[in-house]
C-alpha cells in the first residue's frame, strides 16, 4: 500500500469514526427490516439525505427568482455543456425525460433557454442558454456556492476533495456495471 493510499485509508477511518452515533438517528433506528447500522454507514443513504436537504435550502433561496431546483440543474447542465442534447441533460441533471420536457418547454417560454435541432441528426434536440438564462445563472451561482461552502465549512481540510474523488470513482464503477443503454 502506497503512502497516499495509507493516508486515504486513515482519512476514511477518521471519517467513519466521526459518523453520528446510532442514538442520534432517533428512537426508531433498527426497528424494521434493515439494521440501523447498515443504513447508518451506507454511502448512498448519506448522499440522498444530504442532497435532499440541500435541495430544500436551494428551493428557499431560489424562490424569489421563480426558479425551481430542477430548473437550476438544467441551467447548470447547459452552461457546463452548451449545445447539450435533451437526453444528456436528463442524465446530467437527473430528471426523467417526461418531466424534463415540461421543464424545458417552460424555460423556453420564459426566454431562459433555446431549443435547436442537431444538424447531423434532426431527431436530436440541442439546448443553449439565452442571454436571460445566462444572467439568471450568474445570479443564482453565488447563492448555490454560498450554500455549498456553508454546508462544507466544518469538513476537515481536503475532505470535500476526497469525497469528490471517491464519488467520481463510484461513477466510474457505475459505468462498468450499468448496461450501455442504461447509463
């Protein structure tokens, strides 16, 4: 084991030791089905808990701008990859295709994004931000960044980067496990 792997293992051990106690999970911990210990130490349990609570914070902060979290994800996806296809936005923003179609229609009507056809395949819809959409993203980004920074403020130095690295590796693992058409 390399010194970098040892340091990562020690950091992971410290992170596991820092998890809240089972008593902090509430009085129903472990009463039905899955033992509380299993859920308590399961990566995806914590990912969904954190993502859900963060989305509620974003919802409150974005309300004055008339933007829902799903729309924020669409704006961010398009900004990261201008000309992204509708199918790619669905995957990137984690929004099912039917819901995304309604969101895109609403955002087009609001003048935030534009739809276009892919010149090489007219069946593919491509999305871009309008000037209004770009300005909205510039307004919302500092809000989301402030929330993200605040939520990560108590992490030890390097922990957020280690978590990002770990989640990228999980993503790569999914690429190996999921059938090609389901990615």
